[in-house]
């Protein structure tokens, strides 16, 4: 099997430990994206963004509470029953999503469950926009504090991250975008799948001993 993150692989194996111990040939390959769908804007607007299902476990209430506390503008996009702080724009298409992400100061992805991958945070990074996430799940493998965003545990972590991302320079944001492209672009991930499938062709022969 191919997992989206090591966190998800470990979670599945842990839940099935009594009957399933995994196979050495299972692997981790991230989601892939068409980088042309994710533009870069040097000019940022003064707002923060949440994109996703308006469920409690996606953490949009965290984004609302933080931005309301700091008096920051918050745009919320997604499907669900919206209420509370922020400007709700409903479901967005590919072009509007790219525009919103590219011009945001930062994107909140504060999932309160063990996120297998969290596609929104990869999309934001592809736009060169830092992310504000929780400190578990796939985010521990993709978000480096102070480099491309912040992983937060307590409310004060979220408020500090919200303030800190506003200071990210254009140069830093371009680096975020470049690193994300090197990790999540269709071309890069396709090569990983090609290599993995190529390895599987020798599985029942020499297996991992194949040269």
C-alpha cells in the first residue's frame, strides 16, 4: 500500500497491531498537484484564510477565535454551515482558491484529528503562503516552524504564529513555493510512483535485495 504520510502509515499499523504488522514493501508518497493551479503573488492582502469543510475537526473555529482575538481579517471558504467571526465566501473553484491563497498572509489548517495529509496546506505552500497548523499528523513531516509556517499546540502558539507569519518576506515566500514544488508537483511525485512500481516488479524475485 501507498500512504500519504508516515503518520498515517504508523496510525494504521498501530490500530491493526493485533492482526497486521505491515509489509516491508509498503511506502509513503505524498499527494501531487498541478503547480500551474497555484499562483504566486508578491503583493499580499491583509487577511488570513481558512479553506475546507466547516466541520469542528477541521478547526475552522480555531482560526475564528485567533483572528477575532487579534482583530485580524479572516476569510473562510468551504462547504458547511457558517456562523461566527469572519467573511464567508462559500465554496470556491480552482481559480478563486489560487487567488485567495496566493494573496493571504497565511492559511490556517488547524485540523484537530491526526490528518493523513491535509491537502489544503500543500496547496497554500505551493502558492508560497505559510501555513498555521496543529502539531501532529502529516504536518510534523511537512511544516518546519519558522520556515514555511508554524505547528501549534496551545492558543498562544496560534496567536504567536499569526503575528509571525505576517513578517515573512517575499524572498522567504518564494522559497516556500520552490520547496513545495520540489516536493508536491505532479512531475516529482510521478517519478516516485514510477520508482516504487519498478521496485515492485522484483518483489517476488530478489525483493529488497534487488540491485
